[in-house]
C-alpha cells in the first residue's frame, strides 16, 4: 500500500502472513529504490516471524 501526502509517502508492505513493514519517505525519495529495499527487508522479517 502506498499513500502520498503533502510532505512525502507512507509505504506499507506485507512481510509474511503475520507482519507488515512500514516506511515513511520524503517527497523527493526514489520510490523504486524504496520498494526494492522494502521487499528485501520484508523477506527477512517474514523469516523471523
């Protein structure tokens, strides 16, 4: 899930079946990089839970 606000973005991504990973990003953030890093982190989180 991706929400655009005045000052930036809120990005939420599932991390397995029991967790959600969230990130707050500035409005000038490179979203492609954010999604890539979050996907990697979500995989690691899903393995821990």
